[in-house]
């Protein structure tokens, strides 16, 4: 059968693995050899234990560009922060990817937020497909669209960013004796774009007619954790230890009398706010979501793609605390559905007590979440992964 390389280049955390692993398993069940090339290795042993996938480190750009700031305007502006500012840098990345393709000789490259893997696949003349959320697959416009529509970019800025990136990309393609791109949107000219989200949760609002396959994520990874005994609303918290409002949020949950299961990534010690509190169960590893969400009143997270989708499919409203642009765009989509409340990343001192009281005692949020779940009843990640793998197999066989 075929050799398939799945590449993850940009972005952080487990959500990326949650997207490509269900498909990787299906492809292997079909008899294909699957090689995983990933940005972050530190969680992969836990995720892959006993599964036998070949695992490699992805070529990634490590140099920072503080002069560009922290708020990219469009997809091309993201690329500027990851090696695309100058041809010398991008060519180094491309040669690293091309070295992998020369050694591995894949029959198909699957790019999960992996733009340079896509570009090098073009240079190596290897068929490629895209896999992932709407954030990784911008509408094919010139220039690539503004990601910060609430704060429109000055006239001409997006076009200038795209033009610079296009010049860098085409300089590299010319050096490799490959045809140039006509626009930055041409980077996404692939055999199939597996847009793994629901239309209503697309990071690009109003994308227009397109094919949505549905979200992919891992919800049964980790240990089963029971709700603390007693009375009080049941809240699942999935957060990062560096979130600046964490202590204030934990105190607000305590004051509200909630029973909490919390998984805080990177936590080195039990926070003083909940130490010895019997209403808090603090998980040291990722928890199994499905049993918790069956009896959950509220999910609090950073608008992580998998947790957000899992909560909504179980009819659970959300308090969303995005920490970066991708999370913020998803959070705003969930808020537009009436299923969530969003804390803006730059809000200095949110009143968590007021937010919790609103979400836990205003019926409209739970009602909206229940309507959403009912409208998507029966959705199964496993079925979506099977359909995507089957389509990849068609691509490998030369199907249109």
C-alpha cells in the first residue's frame, strides 16, 4: 500500500494531534504506512504509546520577530513570523522539508497547519492534501483576508503583506526550478482540502459555499475522573497555568459553590485558592471528556478546538478565555451561537463571579447549547475520520 506523511508545522498543544490521529489510525487500518512529522514531541509518547507510528520532528522556525508584534493581520502575516520574511530563511526551511521527502519518498503528504510542508510538496511534485480547521485554510482571496475584522487593517496593508510573502515564496520556487504562485492563495491549491469544522464554527465568518467535513478531536484521551461529592454546579476547567486570571477564577468557582474537575497544563503545585478543598478534583493528566460532559453544567477553557466542540456536542455552555487569535476567533463563533461567553484576551480584570452567575443561572445559554447538540445529534468523530481516510485513499488511487 502507500506511504503517507502527515505533517504538523505551526501551532501548539494537543488539538493538532487530535485532528490528525483519528485519520492516521484509519489510514493504517486500510493498510497504508503512516509517518507522523510533528512540531511538538513532548506529548506524543503519551498519545502514541503502543500504536507503532513512526515519529519525526518537523522542521520549524525558531527565530522570533518582535518587530512584527503579536497580532498578525492575515495568514500571510502569520507566515512572516515563521520564516517567510526573507528567501534565505524560507529556503532553509524548504530544504529541510525536501530532505525529508527525499528520504521518506511519500506517496501523499497530509498538511495539518503545515504551509511549508505544502510548499515543499509542490517543489518535490508530491501530491498533497490539507487537513484541519478553518483557521488553517483561509478563503482563497487576494489578498488573503483580514483575521481581525473588528479592527480593519489600513488600506493597502494586507496587499503589501501578501506581495512581500509572494515575492519570497516565488524566489524560492524559482531557485528550485518550479513554477511560481500567482497569488498567496495558490499555496492552498491541493488535491483536497479537508475542512474539519462545522460551518457555524468556522474561524472565517461568512466563508461562503464550501465543503465541511466536521471536527476531529480526541475526547476520550486520559484518565476517568469523577465529580467531587456533594451539591453545587458541576464545572469542568481546562486551562494553562500561565493564564493570568487563573487564581481569581479558582476563587470565584469556590465562592460560587461549584464542584470542579480541573486539568491545568503546566501546573507545578496545587493553587492556594483550592488547596485541600473537597469540591475540587485536580487532574495531573488529561481527563476523559465524555463521562464528565454527560453531567456537566459548564465548561471553562481557552477555546481549545477539541474541548469546545466536545462541550457543544454534549449541549454544555462555555466560558471561553482565549489566549491567542485562533482561539479568539473560535470563541466569538461560539458566542454568536448564544452558547458561550467570551473574555477578551486583553481584558485586565474580568469579574469571574458575575460571569459564572450569568452562565450558571441564565437558562438561555444551556438552551442554546442543547439546541446545538440536538441539531448535530449522532455526529461521530470516528465516522468523519473514516470518510476522510477513504477520500485520501481515492486521491492516492488517482481519483478526481
